[in-house]
C-alpha cells in the first residue's frame, strides 16, 4: 500500500485529495516503517486544501464531508514518534493561516478537534515541537474575531467557563525564548482586541488575573537585571557594554509596548489590574525608593546606578504606558517623602532590605503577588511635610536634610531638583528626562503639572483665559495679575483625589499642610534649579542642552519669570564660558573654532526649538563620553584638545542663546561674528601665491621659504623649502621642492595645519625644529568616522611629528619665529571675528535691532560690516 502512494497522479486534483484521505483512513498504526508516508500525506493534504480554498470549493467540501481532521487527531493518538506531531501541527497551522473562506475557517474551529490539539499533552521537552505548537496557537489567534472566538470557548449560563487557547498560551508567557514570548503576546492581544464582553470577564476573573501581575513581576526582574548590568558596566566597562545595554533596553521597552497594546484594547478591568500591579510591584517598592541622596563625600556606584536606572524606567513607563490613573498617581507620589513609601512597603530608608529599591534581589514570578495589595491596605502612614512660604529656592527644611546626606524626609519632587543642582552628569540628565517626560505626558492633568512647577506658560495663559471668558472671577483676576498660575484650590483638589486613592488602595496616607503656599513656589523651585544647573562646570554640554530645552518649554516667550538674581547668575556663567572660549583662540584648533561655533549655534537653536528633548531617556544609561582614552589617544594630544574645544563651544553657545532669550530678544539664525577680512597686503601667503589650501603639485614662490631637510622614512632624507603661511583663519605648514629651471619657484609636496604645531627648537641640537602635526579636521565631527557614543570607527588618530633640520641655527630660529608670527596672525583674526560674541552688551544691542554689526574703527582702517 505504501509504495502505491508514489504512483504518478495529477498533484493538484480532487482525485489526489480523495486518494490521500482514503490512504490516511487505512492507517492503523504509525511506526518507523510508515511514518514517512504519513508525514508526506499530511503535508500534501495541507497543500491541496490551501490550493482548493483559492481555486475549487469542492476540495474543502470533500475535506469536511469525510471529516479528515478527525483522521488527523486519530493518527496523532496512534503516533509513537516525534515526527508525526511535528508534521501534524505544521499541517494544521498552514491550513489555518492560508484559508481565506470564512466558511472553511468556521469549520476548522467549530468542532472540538482544535481544542483537543490545543490541550493535547505534547512532549515540550523537544524545542522544535514547542516551536511548532506555539506557531499553531498563533495561527488560530490570527483568525479570532467576534464570530470565531465563540467556537473556541465553553460557556455555562452565558458565561465563559473554559478558553483553552488563552489558558495554554499564557503558560509559555515567560519562556526563556524571546520568539516564543512574542508569539504568546500576539495570541493574547488577538484575544483582548476581539472585544467580546464574556471573554473579557473570563480573563479578568481569578485565577486568570494572575497573568497580569506575573507580567509585571517578570518585567520587574528584567528591570533588576538591567540595573545590575548598568552597575557592572560603570565599574568595569567593556567593548561590548553598549551593545549589551542596548539589547536589555530594547527588551524592556518591548515589554512596555506590550502593556500599551494590551491597554489599547479598552478593557477597563485589565487597565486597572496593570496599573495596580505596576504601582504595587515596581513603582512604590522599587523605583521611587531608589531615588535617594547621599552626602557629597559618599560615592557609591551602586546607589548611582540605582538612581539612573529608576529615572530611566520612570521615563519609559510614563512615555509608553499611557494610563491616566497611573501617570497621575506617580506624580502624586512625588509629593511623598521617601520614608513614607519605604515604611509602608516594608523597607528602610537606605533601601538595603528586600523589596525596597534596586539593591534588593529581583523577585521571581509569584502568583500570589496580588496579596500584597491587601496587606498594604492594612497599613496606614500619615505624613505631614511642611512647605516654606518662600517664593524661590528650596524649602529650608529640605536643604538642611539634603546637606546632611539624608533624603528620607524630603519630597521626591525636591529630590529630582536636587539631582539637577548637585547630582552627577547622568543623574542630572535622568532628572531632566523625567521632568521633560512629565511635561509631554498628555494623560496628566494640567493642575498636577502646575503643582510640580512644570506647566508651560502658554498652557497657563490659555486656561486662565478660558476661565476669564466664562466669567470665573479667579481666572480673570489671575490672568491680569503677576501670579500667572492655577488656583491653589484647583491644584489641591486634583492632588487630593490621587492622594486619597493612594491612601485607600495602597495604604499610604498623606496630608497637605493647612496653609498651601503660593502656586508660584514650585515654579520658582524648578527655575532656581535650572539656573543653578547652567552655573555648573562639571556637567556635559549635551546635558546642559537638555536643561535649556526644558527652560524654553516652560517659558517660551516671556522673561518676566527671571529675577535679578537669576540674570546675575546666568551672566556670570556666560562670562566664565566666554573667557574659556577666548583661551581656545590660542589653543590647538583656532582655525576650526568659528566653523564649529556656527555649526553648534544652528544645532543648539534647532534643539531648543524642537518639540522633543535633545537626548532620548535611554542615553542616561550609557557612561558619559570621556574626552580621551589612554589606550587610544595619548594624553595632551590635539584630539583631546579638540574634544575639549568642542565641548566648550557647545556650552558657550547654549549660555549665549540663553542670555538673548532671558532678555527677551529674538534669537538670530547665525551667531553675530565679523566677516572674514585680511588687511595684510604683503603677507607670506600672497607673496608665495598660496591664497587657498595648498594642494600637492601646486606651484608657489619660494622667496620667503627656508631650506631644510627631513626624513619621512628611516635613512631617506629629503631636501625641501619650508614656509609657514596664514590666510584669514586658516594656516598651513608647507614643504616644497625647488624647481631647478625656474628659480625661485617650487612645487608643493606636503602641507599640514599650522594651528597646534607647537614649534620647539631641540635642546641639544639647535638646528633642529620639532613640529606637532595634527589632523586637518576634528574626527568626532565626521559621522563616517565616529559613532554616536564616542567610539572611533577606524584606528584612533595620533598626532604626527616633523623634525626639520636647517643649515644653521639662524635659519632654524627664523623658521621658528616665522611660525609664531603666522600663528599670531591667524589667532588675531579668529579673535577679531568672534569679538562681538564675547561682549554681552553688543550681542543684546544687535539682537534687538536689524542693524548689521560693525567693527570699531580702532582695529582696522577699513572695518567691514559683520553678519
């Protein structure tokens, strides 16, 4: 019988299907002898049914009339080898996935055969079999709708009592294989988005609700693992650290997007379950307690990594999981002192006990996690936090406790501001990212944002205007008063709702003081913190840009919020930055200073005016880019100096634009600098004929050149004529070969940048001149050569060295003085052009008028106007 199967027939015909079904019916045992036939029969039947569904309905009619699916199940029961279940699951999956006819899909799902296959005891120790089984479940899930889902459930009194597809799928929700977890999530999302009310009641009833708490427990473990990874990376960074962290971050964000997709199904009970689980398993016991402050002299990398990881996760949860109650509850919790949360959830203030902060071990997936909610409800802690009536600065009580190295009695929102004013770079970036995320969270009530001090002015004015238009006295009074903020009653009312919810559902009680301070207090606190940030010198430029973006979002068109103290501090910081920039004129890269300045001016302006922060929250997880690495870049090299110059320029540009902004001036598209101008009529560049970049092979006049010798290879000394020239803000060191038949002309053979050459006459050989030869461009400004996190894609740049040998000491000294003179010309021109930027009064005058900047007449006889 088995060999007759292989006889020649029309492959896609009803006769062939009839023949295969007949042969399959005759199978009474499946063993090593006939398993190949059974496998081929199952595979061929799948092909024929798929073909018939699209071309000939009689194929599937025969399939139904002869109940071939029943033979599938019978063969599975007879099988004693793993290959039959594999092929059977693949066959059914292919059929379900490819069937287009609703009639055919209903038939496949209408009998109990699918539920039998779903609940069949397969040997899942075989990974391939498990993979086919999960694909089978996913194929069925892809066909679910309001009509088909009823075919897969069992009901009693119009209530679902059994749903094998869902129950069996979530058994593998936390499998170690990412592809299996993704397939299970696809199945569950298909179930949730059907919108069947009876099914929704089933999945939100015990014990199926454990799935949602287990999801959050699994996510919590991933957060713990991420924190450990961040801590280990900060202690021992490796070449693959970034890739490892990125992979972990991607997985965490995938989980949060799954939460978001689940919530988008619109099942209220599921939204409530996820909200409660996130709050009780992650936010209250882990993330918020990790936001602690230690004394400045106590440096603990584990605590720092806890803080950074917590800030990142808070940003992700608020940004991705868009639940109104969750967002507003998190903001309400920021009014709590750390002590209130740690005591309520069984921890200590230092976070060194289980279930309190990241310093504890990650929890396993526990089906009894919902019991925590009940336990917490039995605990109540009433906390009174006094507020200072001061309209600027932190509360005096807060300052005292923070300076003592304890943050247990400080409201968490003030801890965030303390990170901004005194934290390390990553903590500053994290705190700014949280504030920016809250600012962009549409699910938050505006009164909650105003209570935090981060409601943008335009939204304040809009709401007060609406209140005034509808005749509300308070709105009209505030609109035309100096206190442009929402009413205290409005803030307290919204806040009380969520504080009461935290008290009733999560067991933590909090009371606002009887006398609520002016609503301008939190706004001044945020403004004070940001101004303090701009005065810090140990924070990276990229992080400062994040603070600048937040400031522009909060105060987009008014300088009235800035008091004299703010303006004084910002001016001092600007002047210090201008002094540092002025020193760079004499540094390694003055020839590129103006180019970098103009580029960063445009970048900073775009960043400040963008609708989103300059850096993504996940950037806080990566170690800050070092200015140099001892392994790749020698200390003191031009590469290090270039990065330092680039950083100083970015800080200067930000502080410069903030000066214009805080004084209510319009920010120009380009920085106010003088036009290029070179008044020298008999410069070496003009005499030599090299008024542009000297390229090899260019003919030049050697009248001012000095003969010398140099060996680019060992034992191969060559004779050249050396010349240093400068044109405007550019300069070069030129080595040319003399043309014997056309003296005094020669051909340029080698040219190198003049800036940064650091000329030095040898101490022992007074005829030798040492020159440092740096790259002609900054490599980290080239995206083709530099990665986004400070890694050179090619071999690190190393400065070259020239040792020029001259005929006598006088020639060597003349070459040395020629270099210094041309460097001075170049630096003077750079300083002349950027001079308007270094004078704040000039900048403010020019930005408030349409007149062009002109150089004072004392500098040159024909001063050109500047752009």
